[in-house]
């Protein structure tokens, strides 16, 4: 019998006793370590531990049976138990101690089976020496994997717990309740700029703002992964727009900014305005939105029924952008954007100036010459784009994700 054959035969023999080994391991853990039962009181953790024991026994015996001492990793079952344990607050030392107890029990069965199936003492010694090397190599590598996974999960869970406390505190603050502001680790008395970020770029946006302001921003993530950011922005810094325009921000990320606002009240105001800007950005499909640029749309969303009536009264028979007369509305947009210069409007639209003159005559015929001069007309045209984008159904403004829609 070669050593390889002996290792394979020993592995097969011990595998047949896995249910018995499992029972011995559980008994050893229960009675050797007095604090073991209390540490595994969580039913999910207990179930995961049972799966880990079985999977680990199978894996290490496969490893020994192949006579390997090379690379290996912890099983998926083991890593699942480690993550659950980290979240449940189970001490890492407890996990490693349990793993050592399980491997000590397994080695006792390996010795017993080796003496039963390998009668030649010299051959048995050689087989056990190789089995021991494989066993220790497997245990060292798996233990390292357990430690790394536990540390990573503990760090991630700690961050999540801190974020939940921050989110709860933020909601209380917006509701006007007394709070412990120390949970934010952020200066609420400063000058703030808030941003609402949707997509995978929350950390990138926070780094950009933090690098510009030289102060770590406050970042809170809502349940739907929307990111809420506050950056303390000194009056000595360049304008936030300059910083954003000169930055390479993530492409698949929607970013909406509030206004620069002072103190605790400003902390709330800039956040609410960022939320309102984000609501408009969702409807218009814009990537980077500033509250100052969509203030009119943000105000209009508070009473969409009234806005719809206003647009209808001002535009009369011109219709909205998706309607057949849309080129008349587009002509008016270009006309007002060009300072009511027909030639500049024609250049903007790529048509002849006589075409613009002809369309303006048509518009006068529909809304009257006085209607064309009303200050309200360009406002109605601007708002009509938002109404069209929303495919408006009369009703109130939908809630912003993660937090209740606040009123200013």
C-alpha cells in the first residue's frame, strides 16, 4: 500500500463516521466550554454552525485523502456562520476555539481508523505523518480565512449600525424632536451644502466634496441606498458649482444639491432643498441638479393641479411638447431663450428667420398679441416640460425615498 492509497483509504473510512464525529463534536463543545451554549443561543447561528461542522469535516477529509498541503479555503457554510457570528456579537476567540475543538475530535477518529485499517506500524506512521501535515495545513488556512472574514464583516456591520443611528437621529431632527447630535460627528453650526445621491457614486461624491472643503462630510444612507451628504462649506472656498464642474463624477449617478445654508436650521433647509431638487431631477431626467436652477419647478410640484391649470390657461391651444403643435412651443422656448430675437431663435433651431416670423404669427393668432407679451408665458413653457416628463396624473407630490417629504 502506497502512502497515497493509505491516505485515501483512511479518508473514506473516517467519512463513513461523519454523523458519529458530528455528535461527538457537539457534545465536546457543550460540555467542555461552559459559555458555549450562551454564545450560540441565536437559532440561525446554531443552524449555521451545524452546517459548518458537516461541511468542514467533509472538506478536510477530502483534503487529507488527496494528500494535499497546498491552497484551500473555508467552505461557504463556514463563512456564512462567521458572518452571522460577527453580526451577533460572538467573540472571534470563541469561533476559533470551537474550530480547534472540532479538529481535535476529528484527529482522534483519524488515529482510531488508522490503527484499525493499517496494520503495518511503519506504513501507518508514514500515512499519519502525511495526514497530520495536510490536516494542519488545512486548519491554518481555514483559520486565516475565518479571521479575515470575521474582521471584514464586523467592520461592515459596525458601519451599518452607525448609519442606522445616524438615519434615526436625522429623522428625529427633521421632525423637530430633541436629538443627540454627537452621533453625527459633524459640526451642525457651520455653513452647509447638502446633496442627495442616487446610484453607486455616493462615496465618490463625498470624497469630492470632502477634498474641496478639507473636512470629512457627513454621509447617511437610507434603506433604498439613496445617499444623503452634508459638506461644511467655508465662505473662503470656491463655489460648489466650480468644484463639481471640475470634478470627474460617476456617470450613472444622479446628484441633487441644496443651497448653502448656515447653522442648524440651514442644515435642515439645505437637505430639504436637495430633496426637492432630486424630486424634479427624477422627473426631468437630469444627472446633476442644483436647487437654484429648478426652484420654480420645485415650488410648482407642491400643487400640480394648479400648475396644470396655469399651463393650460397660458398656452391655450399651443399644446404641450408631445402634442402636434409642439413646434410652436419649441419656437417660443428658443425665442425667449434668445432674448426675443427672432434671428437668434432661427439660428438656435436651424431654420430660416422667416419661419420664426411665420410661427410667431400663428402663435399670436392662438393666444393673442397681448398673450405673447405676458411674463407668465415663458414660465408656463418651462413648467410644461416638467408636466410632460411626469406624464401627469393629478395628485400630490410623491414621497422622497428613505425619508418623509418635509415642508419648508
